[in-house]
C-alpha cells in the first residue's frame, strides 16, 4: 500500500447507546459494509500525528488542524509491521512530541450512495469515550461546499444531528484528562 494524501470532509453525530444499537442493525440493510475492525490509536502533539494499529491496519497518520473542522487534509503512511509503530513512537519521543491518552475504537464502515456521490458511514464505539457516527467524503481537494449539505442530509435522514464543535472539543478534553464518558 502506498502513502496517500487527501481531504477528509466529515460531520460527526454523538449517539446514545440506543441510537448506536439502532444504527448497528439498520446500516447493514441500507448500505454496503466495507470494513469492520477494532483499531488502537495514540495521538501525538504538537499537531495531530497518530499511530494506528489493528489486525488490518498499521499506519502513521497526520491530520491538519482542529478535529472539529468539517474539512481536514490528511496524510497516511502505511507501515509493514508492528515494530515500525514502536520505532515511530521512539522518534516522536525524541522529537519531544507528547502522546495523548490512547484509545480503542470498534468501527463498522459502510459505503452509502447519496446524490450521485459515495459517502462513508462510520459507526464507532470508542471505549470509555462515546458512540459516534461519522459521515465522510474523501476528496483530492477541499470540496466541502459541495458535500456539507449532503453530509447534513444523511445525518438528518438517520434521525440524528451533528455534534456542535464546542461540545465535541469539551468531550475530547474530558476524555484526555482520564475521565470515562461511557
């Protein structure tokens, strides 16, 4: 797999356990399942550089800017084995990057056609943090002006609302301070 650089255009919806369970049952009936995995992530600061690994994924990811922005540039570098994850962690330590509290996320990803575009619906159970639905479009350029109305419509059609950026930022801060939120 080759490194990639793209724009991730997305909106998130914070779910209750009941909404998560409903979508867990409904999404496979309305969209094509394209991935299922439990992924472990450690984010390093300054910036937003992540080491992610699962039984399917080994990668370094760098995301631009604030996690509440609708569009962020992302660079993904696939790695060959778990040793490379450990070596990058050592490099980040030498660079004095500070790791945030790591997290474990169980996710189901579905491909969903809407208004002539293919969107990814990512149903997530992030241990001790939240149940989340991300609706996203991957693009080679910032086309958020085209996709934001579609993202909002998809979320609304599922009976949900996007989470407000300030609320999401607050929840991230609480989680990073060690609090269990679910």
